[in-house]
C-alpha cells in the first residue's frame, strides 16, 4: 500500500481535492487492486486515535468522581470540529446572498431600471464567484466533518475493544454478542453519517434570523405568515419525531433480545436438536421478528409523514408569504422571485436541517452514554508482582463470588477509613473485614514454586476454577495476601478456534514466520508421520 497523498498534499490540492486525481484516473483505466489503495494517514490510524482518546479518558477518570466521555472527546476533537463548523456556516450564508443577486439580475431586464442595468455584468460575475466561494467552503467543511466522525468512530471502536480485553469474567458473562455488535456497529456508525449535520443546531437559528431580516425588508409583516406555517410544521414534526424515537427504541430492544436468543440457540444447538425444540425456538424468534417489523413499520410511517410535511410545505409557505403582499401592493416580479428563493432556504433550515441536528445530538449523547457505561464496567484485577518471588504464594486468602459483593466490600472499606491497605514489598494485601456472605474460598494457603507441577482435584463446585480465577485476578480476594512472580500463562479447557486453516490459526493475522510456524506445529504434535 502506498503512502497517503493527503499527508503531502498542498493547501491548493486539499482545497480542490486534486490529491484524489491519480487514484481516480487509475480506477477509470482498470479495476483497482489492494496495492493501488493508499495507506491511511498517520492521523487516521487506529493506534494514534485510540491512544489519544484513551489518554484523555484516563485523565478524565483520574480527575473526576463522575467522568464523562463527552469531555474526553471534546478535548480530542473540539477545535477542528468548531473550525469546520464555521466554514460550513459561511458556506450556508452564501445561500442567503444568492437570491439577492438573482433578484437584482432579474430587475436589470426592466428597461426603466437603469441602475440595475448598468451593473448587470458585475452582478453576473458576482453570482459566479459566489458559487465558487460556496463550493470552496462547503466541500472542505463537509469532508472535514465526515473525517472527524470517522476518527471518533475509530477511536471509540478501539477503546471498546481494549476495554473488552480487560473486563472481568463476571461482567463478560452478562454481555451478549448481540449487545457488543450493536454497540460497535449500529451506534458508532452514526458518527460518520450525522456529524456533518450536527452544526445546524446553531447554524439554522442564525440562518433563519438572517433570512427573516431579508424577507422583512422585502415584504414587511407578510414574511411572518410563511414563518408561522413553518413553526406549526416544526411542532408537528417534533411530535412525529418523538413517536418515531419511541418506536426505534422499542425496535432496538427487540433486535437485541432476538440476537441474544439466537446466540443462545446456536450455542446450545445440540440440546435443541436432542429435545426436538426446533419448532418452539423458531416460533419464538418469529414472534420477536414480527414485533420488530411492526415497530419498523410504525417508525417508517412517522418518517414518511415527516418527509411529506417537508415536501408539501414549499408551496404553502411561499403562497402565505407572497399573497398578503401581492393583495396590498400588487405583483412585483423581482420581489416574488427573491421571496420564493428565500422561502426555499428557510424551509430547508426550519423543517429539515434544524430537526435533523436536534435528533443527531439526542442520538449522539445517548450513544456516548452507552459507550461510557460500558467503559466504566468492572475490570479484572491486575495483580502486582514481586521479582523476588519465584512462584505463587497465597496466605490466608478469602474470596466471594456473590453478586454485588464487590460494591459491598468497597462501601465497608470507605466506612472504615482507619483501616489501611498494606502494600509491603509490592505485594497485594487486603484488610481483614468482617463481611456477611458465603466465601467460595476461605483461608487458602498455597505455595507453588517455579517449574513445579501441581494438580488440584475436588468435587464439582469445590472451588478449583475459583482458585485459578483468583490467581489470574478474575476473582478479587477480600482477605489475605497474594504474591506472584510476574506473568502467568493460562490455557483454558475450552479452546477457541478461528474459522480458517490451521496455518491461519497459528499465524493469527501477523506476518508469516516460517521458523515460528514450524516450531508451533512441532510443539503441538501436528507433524505428519
């Protein structure tokens, strides 16, 4: 893959997007291959973006009792987001200036209007320049906002992935694959789609103020007749939008429920087939799907009525704005044409751009809260280690699996502030607290030397797995001391095999190393003969 030309492109090249010309020309001549695609700029790489956001999120968690992910995102992307928003606003302002120039050009065709006829050529040149300026403002702004949305999505995607690797087993057991898929795809993808319209939350009111000032100059009080209709339409759209959000939330809940049940059925397909539960499971999924489709249809109806209100409002807005002025003052071609142009822009701002921006901000805050809740879930405890210890040592260790016991432990520790955690010689130790609950492990003493082979036996539920989870940090001890020499390797009794060949499972996405590959094959006794 070639280095991205965006990094070495000049200001003019970025302004006119000429840096895309080589790959467009190559794609026109023949089908593009993977080697033809440019390498992503370093500023867009997942490593750079995730490290940047992770650093700000850690800072937010360390400095505040109630950390907010939105503040970390603000510190990472706000100034560029604001810069492109200002460019977008300036580009939108040109839409209000255009009807003024067009109206004066139309007025120049009147033989009696000598002033406009004398400067008609300059008005035409000004109109052409206005279109060029609008293009040079809007296109880089929209591209920049889409790029920031992509960067935010990539950064949060990486942050969620890293968090998943740190979650404790108790938390992971409660998270379904469907929930993770919904979090990583349905939620994050909306940043790419909607960030370019988010600025209209403040651009649209300024645009409406400017347009109403220009319309007042043309029509006086008649201008507010059309605005009144638009306000009624906005209220109507808000009611429909609220209903659409309700149906979408209900649909999302049903989708998540369907994905969870489908995943459970697939994981336990042997039991389903053995007990002939196929029809019952199929009926259950069909019922959920029917409810989901019903919510989808209702949301689509709300979207249809909202769009219909937008498309059919154009004629009535212009009619109500022009009619009172025409009845009183007669028909003035220039003013009618200019009013129609103003009303088209006004309708777009009031009934489409502003409601969409409100919906985008509402959805974005909801998505960010969901991601924030996920990022604040409990992680497995990373045990500190002592290089002087050659094995694993446990002294009078007690641990609990009870749900919510970690929160109870934290409250007891806070209420007993005089008790201190001892951390001598970099060992993890815990205060002896009198807590209510049935420990899964109690007063465990264990000493395993390096290189020693030890087998732990016992009946089901006696605590064998809990002891391993305690060593790995998945189970947090409430009492005792744990010493450990460094890294601990763990091989589960349930192996995970990636779909693909044996070679792909050994390489696992990294570059092929023949010596390492053959060493793994030999160690796993996979050689032929």
